[in-house]
C-alpha cells in the first residue's frame, strides 16, 4: 500500500510538472522573442535563447508610442479598481454573511447570478449609460465598471463565514463597539489574506482590460497598456519583437504584486479557520 501511494504521488507530481511546463513555455517564448532581432524569428529550427541579445526592442517600445503614459494609466486604473473592489467586497461580504434581514439572501442570489452574465451582453447598455453620464474619454468612465466585482462579494462572504466566528462579533458588541468599529478593527484585520488575494485578482482584471477601454477611450492620453500594445500592429504586419518587449514590460507589475503577496493568496485559497 505504501509503495502504491508513492507511485501515485510520483505520477501526480510528474503530471503537474508537465502541466506547469506547458503553461510556462509561452511566457518563456515571449521573453526570448523580446530580446531577438526580426531576422532571427525566421530561423528554423527556432531557438529559445537568442543568438544575440537585442535591447533595442525595449527602446523602440518607448520611441514608437508614449508607453510610459500608457503604463501610468493602466497602473492608476488597476490600483484604483483593486482598492475599490476590495473595500466594497469586504463590506458586502460581511453584511451577507453576518447580518440577518428579510430578502438579504435573495439580493445575494441576484449579485451571484450577475457573475455568469457575459460582458458582451450588457456592454452596449453600459456604454449608453456612460455616454448619458458624460463620462466618455474620462478616467471615471474608464474605471466605473471595475469598482464592484460579484465574485469578490461571494469570495469575501465565504471567508467571513469561515474565518470570523459569531462569538468574536458578539464580544465586540458587549465591549460597546458599534458596527463600523467592529468592521475596521476586528473584521478587516482578520481578512488580510483573502483581501490580498482578491486585490490581486482585481488588479489583474483591470490591468488586462482591453474591450472596455477601447469602447470608451478615444483620447490617446488615456490609453492603457493593452491599447498601447495594439498600436504596434499595423494593417499588414506585426513587429513581434517590439510587441513581445512591450508585453514583457506590461507583465512586470503583475509579477511583482504576485511575488510579494503570493503567501496571502495561498493562505486565502486554502480557506483556513479563524485564528
């Protein structure tokens, strides 16, 4: 029995390693392409390691477009969205988990149902609403759909149920703490891990946004990274070396956020009990 378990564990590790390699190969290929010259892309068989590292691709990214401005716009949008989604999700998740009101479960079901509606269905009505509010070509119209996340509300509700016992909240009430003090001094400190994980999910979603910025932004001074990368594509050709260099630059903030907060992501997903 012990030997069979060891074999199953080894096979599982082999399967997971192969899956990880399959997922990481496109990323490694993008890094390799970012340092290659255009003629080297046509060499067969292709090689992962460039014969001569070409750093001019990164300079070309900033020469062809104001990429630093696009980077700032994406960073501003992603940070603002992540902070707003974490705050709104924690409040809503806490209310749905611990408050008892008539119809609250029905309202939560409606919020949860919106998660399965594709963006393409409500894209045009949302655009018309933004137009009526005079938010086209403005940062407010760009970030407005990324202030609330239905998955974030569900995610925080589950973590509140799992990690915050009712006895802690009742003790706070006995000590004279009101709802807001209980929320800021007890609930939020106990939810640092899931808040960090949700913040990363929200940051990545806003950072990778393409369709919505393409709809509401026509002024190039408000272009995000994704829209800026699309400018490297002409009608008849694509400079893959410059495109890969720009893509690598756009991935760096996500990697930095993940590296610093990965422990909180793993702790949150594991759904451990309250400490």
